[in-house]
């Protein structure tokens, strides 16, 4: 079964991170995350992806998955939905590369 997918634009992501409506989960590897990440992101690496470790569903909040360039976050969306997290359907297809290339602030 194909995952339900909502693509989040960089502007939506910036706004949601600023106002707290987006909970960003990075699914890259720990070494990639340590080298640089979108500020406010939490880590849940795809290699050991645990849908139970995703932030709980909260009214007015949206869990958004992100990786380097959009591939791994789609796989993680499928895993989350397969585990029953129908609320997890958004990802930022630009990923960390798109964020950094856009000149946005990076946390290390």
C-alpha cells in the first residue's frame, strides 16, 4: 500500500518551526545529524526507525519527516503509516540539502 504523502514547502516548514505547529523528525544517520541539522529537528534514524519514538499526535501539531534529499523520509513515512500512525504523512522533500542550499540557519 502506498503511503499518504503531503509535501511541505520550505516556507511552510520555516513557519511551522517558528510557531511550533511542526515537529520535525530527521531520519538521517546520527553522524549526518551531528554534522548539521535543521534547527529544532529531533533524530529517529531510518536504519533503526521506531514509529513508537515519533512525537505523539497532538491537536494543532504536525509531524514532518526530513532526510538529506527526500528519499529516506518517504520510506520512514511508509513505516510510520504501516505501524498505524495515519497522522504521520508529511515530509520536507528538499531535505537538509535543500534547507542548507537555501541559506537557512543550520545547527551543529
